[in-house]
C-alpha cells in the first residue's frame, strides 16, 4: 500500500465519520445542537463547523504547492462554493436553514478532500507546503504532513463531539475505519 492510498483510506473514513456525526446531530433539536457545551467552540454545530473550516484551510494550504497537478487543484475548486461561515464562538444559534447549509458544506468539503487525495501522484506528498502562519521554526512541511494534520484535526474534534454525545447518552460509535473506506 502506498502512502497516497493510505491517505485516501483516511479521507474516505473522514467523509463517512462526518456523515455519521451529521446524521446523529440532525436528530437533535436545534436547541440541543446549539446548547453551550463547555467546548472552546461552544456548541455541537460549531464543532462540526470547525471541522469543515480546518479541512478547507489545510487543503487550500497545500493547493498552492501543487499547481503543476491540475487534477489535484481542480479537485479543490468546489471548495469555493463552501460558505465562509464565521465561527460563532459567542454561542449564537444556528437556524434550521443554516444547519442544512452546514451539512451541505460538510458533504462538499469531504468530497473535495477525497478527490484531492485521489488526484495526488508522483512527488506531490513530498512537496513543501508553507506553514509560516503557524509560527513554527520550520516554515515548510511536506504535503503528507498537512494531510496527516487533517486526519488528526478532524478526529480530535469528532472526539469532542463524541464525548458530548456520550454525556447525552446518544450512541455514537463512528470511530472505527469503516470497511467501505478500505475499498
């Protein structure tokens, strides 16, 4: 198995896990989704919103160094349609319409992320992405590292959602890699 194939498994797993989380949250009332939960991002909707924002941001960060891979760049074109939600850390509630928009944005983001990883080839994973925005000593890292950051970031925040759902006594076992992600 190549590194790119491994990242594709993780991208598919991410999409399936996000869809499972969205389906669970969709069963909650708007009030329950928007309730202050003691998280930095306050509500369940805002946690999911942050997953979207992180994926878009990290994919866009790698896009600039892969300009010679037209398929990879084109795969991310649909991210332009993802609304630029402002993360409402003040606890402002989503409306039902906005929740529907967020679910659509999640699906669009996950499809773009999967298509992006699938389009990678050759030396793309070793291309150096600028991460000077993180104020690290080393301002560039391989694209493979950025893809790993997407995996880690999203699992971390889904874990936060899982903890909240556990507290609400809502079954939420979506953490295993689904068999369909391995296909």
